[in-house]
C-alpha cells in the first residue's frame, strides 16, 4: 500500500504526471461552497490563505516515504530543520503561517533542544503563530508530564478528564518553554471529538482547525477520525453536544476547517502533496467562496517533517508550496495570514 502511494507520488511529481494532474484539475470542485441566490453589492472582502504546519519529529526519507513522529519520536530534525526550511520559504514571500506544535519537542536535550528553541523563537519574532497540536501516543514530553503511556492518537479513546489534562498540560508546556499562550489548536490526525471541544473551551482556546469536511479515515484504528457528517466549508462555532454538528453553534470555539475538495468522487485536503491539485482547489475556492460580508479563509495543511530530508535538505513539498504561493499571490485580495489573524477577520 505504502509502495503504491509512493509510486503515484513520484509519478505525479514528474513532468508528464504534472501535465496529467493539470488536466484533471478541471474536475476539482467543492460541494456547498457557492451561496446561490445571494444578492450583495458589497466589494468582496479579503481571500485569506492560512498555511498551517503540524510541527513534529520525523523527516522525508530518500525514497519519499515519511518517517513520522510515531515511528521516530526522537528524530527532532523534523522540528529544527523542518521549521527552518519552512521559515526560509515563508519569509522569502513575506507569508505568515501557523505552526501547530506537538510538545514532544520539549523532550529533546542539549544541542537538539537549543536548535529547536532557536527556531521557535525566530517563528515568533517573524510574526508567525504557534498553536497546540495533540498526539498523546507519540508526545513523550506529555507522557512524562502525566507519568503515563498512551497508545492512541484519537480523542475518542480517552475520557473528558484525560482530554482536559492533555490540552491543559500541552498549553503549559508551551507557556513554560517559549513563554506564549497558544489560542489555536489542531488534534493530531484531525481526531477531535465532542469532549475535546469542551476541553478547548475550558482552557481558553479561540479557534480549532481539526475539521476535514467530508473526510473520515482509519475508522478501525487508533488514528480514527471522522468528519464525514460535517460538510461545511465556512467557519462555524463548534457544538458542545456533537462535534460534527455545524448548526447548533453553542461553544465559543470557532472552527476554521481545512479546505477539502472533490476529484472524481474522492474528497481530498488542500495539501501541497497533491501539487497541481492544490492550485486548482485554490482557484475553485477563490472563484466561488462568498466574501460579500466576511473574508474567506482557505486553510492549507502540511507538516514540518515534510520540509526536510534526514540530512536537512529541502524537499519537494517545499518546492510545490513555493509554486502554490507564487500562483496564489498574483490574485487580488489574497493575503497569507496566521490562523488568529483569520479568526479576528472572521469574528468581527
Ligand atoms: Zn500531527
């Protein structure tokens, strides 16, 4: 299975593969995006692009396979080189981004910890955002703080008390180590649930970006996540009764979902691993998303580890994201902003 994925990835990275993706990209669309019958003569508000980077241990292997944090929790290069390679790209374009941080990095020692600390400080100095990212099963700093081993990623495997502790301790680890108070959040592998919404509210978070509208996965495994019923592409307030309910809007937490799109019936995330398709998804949203009253936020996802090989050199994901930024920034009203900047724009 893995091998097939990599063969496809290599194929679509080739010149002929890219031209095929370019042809396919005419079939990219998102359900319920267009607000039909909406009459409004206001000038459109901004089209905000939020580049979000889940920041973890790991790296891209020479054969393009990923070593994830779960496989190699001590491969801290995913933090210091991953973040550095992203920063170089973002700063070159003066684009601001959000780094959802797995607190596993605070288990690094000596030179590794110093390098990570330097990169995180630079992120803040350069006005990027650091939010919290939750992987209970591979976050060694969290496990040490709670004196317990955890074996699942998904929130659904834990009770409210445990989830509340994960979020509270995660936030404290960030405060203690880098002196900021994170207010944005993404559960690892998108595996949020209703108790996690309650815990986010109890811990003073403003905004979550775990939703992948229309997508579920790993349904019989520890990485289980399910957004098959939540199909909304515009931000909503999360529900305290059922996290997939986009109507009741009874919490204070704004969900800004990851942009998802369809291609031949398959729903995909806005992610630079799909190279040309990311540009097409952006075009579709740019043309169709309603911006008559509020700015629209187009949420793109990637990972720190996908920016670095084991030797620290940059990867194809960085090159493809560079092409995407060049593509998007030509259009009127497009701005690359952090999640909290988008939150403020939307919540006005
Ligand atoms: Zn993650």
